[in-house]
C-alpha cells in the first residue's frame, strides 16, 4: 500500500523514498471558514446574519471542517461583535460543523464570563464548539476603554488565559472559590490566535493549537509558524504541533471576475488604512483613482497572501501556500459584496479540496 507524507522540505515521498508527486498537499489539509458577518452598503445587519447562516449551512454540506466568527467592535461593516451569541445562532442552525470564535479578544472580557458563555455553548452543542482566543482589542483605543474599563493592552494575557483554563477544570482538581457553571469540567478546545510571535511562542509552550492570521500579516507567517513549532512542548491537549493558517481567497468561474469581486476587499483595507472604516462596498472596475501609489503599495503589502482567480489558479496557489507554511488546516475568508458570488467562491474552494481528498 502506498503511503505518502511530507518531509521538512515539503516534498512528498512514499515510505521507500520514491516521489509521490501525483498526490497533492490538499489531500491531507482540513479547510474551514472565517466569517466576519460583513454588513454591505445598502444591506442591513439582519441581512448579514441571515447570509452568515446560509453560508454555514452550505459550508457544512460542502465539507468545511469548522466555521469561526471574529470579534470586532465599533465597526459598522462588521456585525459579529457579540461573538458568543452569534456562535449559538450558527450552531443552532447547523448539525455537525464545528463552530467557534476566531477569535474572542480575551482582554476585553472577564475570564469567568467567557468560561460561562462557552460552557453554555458546549452544553447546548456538545463536541462542536471551539474557543479561539486573541489578545488584541479588535477595535480602537476609545472602544477598548469602553469595553474593558481598565486597560492592560493584553500584557496580562498569559495570566488571564491560565485563569480561564482553570475554570474549565473538573471540580476537585483545583481549589476554587469561584466556579464557572456551566463550564466546569467541559472539554472545550482552546486555540491561540496571532499575527506575530507572541501567541505563537505561548501556544507552543502550552502545547495548544495555533491559528495564524496570514490574511493580514503575510510577512510574519513563516517566522511565527517556525517559532510555534520550535517552542512546542507536548501536552495533554496535543502530542505534536497543529497549525491553522487564515488566508483570503476570492474564487470565481473566471479569473477576471474574481479580480473584479476582490476590489470590495481592497476598498475595505484602504478605508482601514485611512482610518475611515465603513460598510463593505460594491466592487469597481478599477481601483485607479481611488488610491494613491503609496496607499496601493500599503494595501498590496498587507494583502500579499490573497489568492484571486478561477479554480485552476486558486488550486495552484493554495498548494504552494500549504507547502510553504506546512499548515495542517487553512481557514478561508472570502468576503465579497454579493452574497451569491461569495457562496460560489466557497463552493469552488470546497471543490478544489474535495477533488483531491476523494482521490
């Protein structure tokens, strides 16, 4: 029986050292959804939630492994601020896909409240809930102050994480004066999220799975993943490192169409650079005249890992990306203005993975 696996250089070999180049890295890579619940110009927040549910149901059907929602605040174009509530809504409308946070910005919250919220979710939807944690505010400083009342800027994140993990331990294992009910004794997978080296090292040292935001921090991707793997210590959670990498992909039936649809994403990042965030804009025929050469360079650099194209082009780029990162899983963001176009993008991406995994 032929068995193929990856060596350090990402080449693929069988047990006898013979090349297995016919086998794609996509064959053993899980694929998942990152959803921002974007609010479009001319659309409503209710539309955003309904579209999020529609995508979740289809993603489950198309073989996506998990579906994560991101915490952002004070942004009229992102509706997933009450992340835990939205996770419950999505989990309630689906049957088996894992649903979780990508992520909860832990410094914005009490560890006890997060333990109770996710304990509730895990009780309602057992074996399907993920708790992805970040340490950034997910917003501006003024809103961060409104959320937290006292600002630590995430410096005490390791201590807050340990406090949260203690709340999930069974009664009797630790001496507790305060208990998370529900939450106590539940096995809820905790992931650390990051766009730099801090969370990569911490995830490695604690033996936790790590998710890296390559979709907006492409330059740091390989260094952070290397740091995670080098820092990794086996734990009760994981015996070996498990890395998921977030990436933005715009797929369409023709590359020209995908390039057109991607301009909504470019406009969103341009507005962030200008500190004028708003709702997701309709695509445009050309970005020329909308940005300066300097702004274009900034957006291009931040979005350099973005994949745009038809099925064949996206497949090649996904294979190259997974070979370079050695990702165990990729989390796909495909934030388009038109809901049906976005659904088609996720369907094409699922076809790419399923086409290899069914071989």
